[in-house]
């Protein structure tokens, strides 16, 4: 049987692997690790690992969302706290999803949404929700919303594929 340190090392390696298979193994092993918490480890570490487990579970569930569910998650969470679900929905890593959601013109969000075949209504809801902490002026918000119609689906798909390839490299 592996020591607590060896198990933690194994969990770190799995957490760093972006594949769905590794994520599934990590969720399973981390759940077991938390269920039989080693006495030699501090409780403060447990809280950190519980947060990691929650994040990995959210990542795993994100790929199962439909348009309506994604908008519902965005409504329930703080402004950019739904980047994990958005990343899973459009097929990019969380870092890129956060950049898309924070991009101030809304153009990146329009490209991602159009490429992922989200409706104009869903894009509009997500654009407003992504900007809710900023409280942009009405004209600026209309400008952000116009981005969806300004980009063709083929351009959006090509751009999203480029983003995916660039991040994977």
C-alpha cells in the first residue's frame, strides 16, 4: 500500500494531466483518499483537496451540459465562476475560457458561442452575465451583443479551432 505522500504525488500527477481519463482516475482516487484521511496529514490540507475534488467534478460534469444548462449555471454563479463549465462546453482549457469571458469587447465570447452552435439568445444571456460586475453602459453592451451577428459561423469555428490548437501545443 502506498504512503500518504506517495498517494499525494500520484494525485498531483493526475491533476496535471488534462485528459478526461486522468480526471476520472483523479476523482476516484481523491474521493477514496478523502474518505480514509491519513492522520499524519493536517486538516487544512484536506480542505484544499476537497476544493480540488469539487473543481474536477465540475470539469467532468461540464461536458454534459446543454445550452439551457450552461446559461443556468452562469446565472447561479458569480460573474466568472462559470469558466469551468464554459470551458467544458466549448472544448477549451479553463484558462482560455476565463480569458474569453473577461475579454472586454465581447468579441471572443461571440466567436466561442457561435462556433459552439449556441443560439443568439444564449449568447446574449452569457454576454450580459459575463459583464455583470462591470456594469457597462447600455451602448457598450449593445456593441458587445452585436458581435454575435458580425462573425460568420465558419470564421468562428476556424478561430476556435486555432485557439484549441494553440493551447494544446
